[in-house]
C-alpha cells in the first residue's frame, strides 16, 4: 500500500544558540567531545556530527574560541570551499576529557524535553484517521469477518488501547501487524532528548526504520525545501512487539553506568506508533501488574520515569497499545483494569466457510493441489474430534505437514485422507497416561 510520505509538520531547525533551550555549557561540552572523538576539523563536518545548522554550529565554535578551547589551524581546505580548519587547544582537550569523564555522550545535540513534547503533539498517533479501505488494504492477506474490521477501525483511529482476546492461533499477532501497516505515514524521532542536564537516547535503529531518501544535507546551499531539525530522524511510525519476555523493568529508563547516559524505555521508543504486548499472561509478572503500570499513561497520555538520582519526571505517552491474549479478560484482570482498556475485541476462530477460503488460499500459495474428497474427509471425520473448532493456523499447519511428508516420500504434492491423518496426528497431543 503506497502511503503518503508524511502529513506530519516537521520540527523547525533552530536558528540560533538562544533558540536551542539547552544549557550553554552542555552544548559547548558536546561540541568539544565530538571534535575530540571524531577529529572533525571544519564547521561543515562538525555541523553534520552534532546535527545542527551551519550558522548555529559557527556560533558554538566562536563561543569555544572565545574561551580559548578551540583555535583556528590557520589552514584553508581548498577542496571544501576554502573553509577554515579548527582544532582543540590544550585547554580544550583537557575540558573534553573532563566532560567525557562525566558523560561519554557526543554527537547529535539532544532535544529539550519540552521541545520534544511539542513535536509529539504535532505527529500524535491520535491525529490519524484510518479508513476502512486503508485497514482492508493492510489486512488484505488475512481472511477476516466484516464485523471484525468494523470494530477495529474506530479503535485504531482513536489511537487508544485495544485488548484482543480469543483462542490461540487465530491471527491476533497478524492483525496487530496489519494495524501497524495501516498507519502508513512517517514521523520524526529525536536521536536524543535532554532532561535536567541528562541525555536520554531515543532513536534506535533496531526499532526505528529511517526513511533514508528523505534526509536533507544540512549544509547544502540548494536544498529540497524539507528543512527539518536534523537532530530528528524521519522514520516509519515505530512498532515495538514484546511477548513473554516483557518485564516491568523494561518500561524504566536504562542507565548505562559506563557511558553515564540513559536509553529510553520501550514505550518511549514506540511514541507515535504501536506497542504490542503479545501473549499477555505468559510473562513472569502477572497481567494485572503490567496493566497497573500502564494506568496513568493510558488515562492521562503521560508517563512518569525516574533518573538514577530518584528524581521523577514526565514524558509524553502517545502510543497505540495493543494487548493480545489467549486468556479470557475476566480471568486475568479486575474490573478497574479492564475499564482502562478502551476497546475489547474478541478474535474468534473462522467459520467453516472462512476456514475453507483460508485453506484454498494457503494451498494455492504453497502449490498444493486441492482434493475435494480429502477436504470432505477432513471436515466430516477429523474436526468432529475437536468439536468443530476451526483456527486460522490449522490450514497452514496441515498443508506444511503434508508437503513435508510428500517431499520425504519422494512423491508429488497431493492431498489424501491418509496424509491428512498423518498431518493431524502432529497437530494435537493425545491425552494419555505416562508410565514412570
């Protein structure tokens, strides 16, 4: 599905040091550390490394020069438009080493928390309106009942929390991924944010997919007009998927004692996107405890994080949270917790008609010829054994099993009652006494 590149208002690039809203000493020290670590010696290279416009970088360089921390090398770089070179003075090197001892962070200037919060509002997940056509397009590979899309659509457009529940193997994870695909547009993710003089890195290449072709050269004289603050990276709306491994500690700031910097927790990295908690009920912590952790964020669109010092502060919470579970909600939540999850959507197994559609679709994709007599055998003799409970995963499982048998036996792909029996035997484990 070809989505628009982005309708989101870009963060404006700062025009001066005064506009940066960061402590001057912090900016100067990041400049010195970056020059020390990267050996950048021209303003254009330094600007690229700290992700600031040339004019603002020049202001910072002039400030460091006035404090005798930087000096001009006296050589002009002929191949770079006659740019002057700069280097750290002995005092500058000493200051850079002191600053590195306090925090190893260098490179992109962080974005102040308040400025970041404004950008989060501009690109809020709650500003998105999903149409039936977009949702159907993103879910095109799935056979879903119409009423399911009718329930999902408003839930996704509201950008509020969703609980999907129902028997296993019916595509709750696939539907979650389809919702992510339907969002379509792109947002700006800060490389790092600043709070109370501390740097918190946010951009994570494992989670965030950068739209490389959209990045402007901050130093180019002729630019494409997309003049956004390059301290941000233009990315697809992020998706964080967690399962049984999710623990409450993953929702806290991660402090790196060696680098003396913080890394944003998972839910902050998913800002402007989707946070999927798959297999709720399989985590070490009880589901009630996990949902209790989300109560304030889900209700008030803000999260509370804590620094090593114990100081607590607010960050924006702008994430579509999707909980997915095989348990009935009443088994794992109390009423107060359920009330705070805005949409509860049951994902049932397919009816027989949809089951056959899925079977035919999978067979065609895997080049397995359909056999009507075998399908009748499957429906009349095998499914009554499990009270005719169909699940979306079963056609894939049965067809894959038959393919494996055919390949092992060296025969063409085919469906027969005997192959169905062999495949079926691997789908379920019989209840039987184990003799010790």
